[in-house]
């Protein structure tokens, strides 16, 4: 979570520099009406997608593996990443698309 928040701050700083945050009442206007805001949305979405893909890759097999066998978390995450990234890539991409679609169309939000 801390790494994700740091990435968000860095992406914001790359596009807005030292300008202060415009405040919640003006954030939608700044993001959707300026070219800098659109660029921030696109790059921020791509950075978030990288974090989501990494989280999906390390957790797809590691949680069931930890429940089934007696392993440490790092071994389970490494095995999960290797299995999902190379051996089962088409299946994992399909499953990731299903999870994305279900989470985008879920209402009300789960949080």
C-alpha cells in the first residue's frame, strides 16, 4: 500500500509539479478539462494496472497453496508468479478479464 501511494504521489508530481492539490471541489474540473489532467488519468491508470497485474499474479495461486501445503509466503508468491506468468498465461489473462469485468459491473461497490 505504501509503494502504491508513493507511486501515486510521484505520478501527480510528474504532471503537476509543485502546484498544490486543487481541492476536492475542483479536482474533476482539473482532471477532465485540461490536457495535463487527461495525461495524469491515462498514466495513473497504466501504473495502477501494473500494480493490479502484479498483485493478481502473486496471489492467484499463493493463497490456495498456503492453505494446502506448509510453505512460507515468499515461496508461495514466487511460485504463483512463475506459474501464472509463464505456464498459464492465456488462462490467467482470461481469468483476470473476468475478475475485471465483474468488479467493474458490481453494484453496490464491495467496500
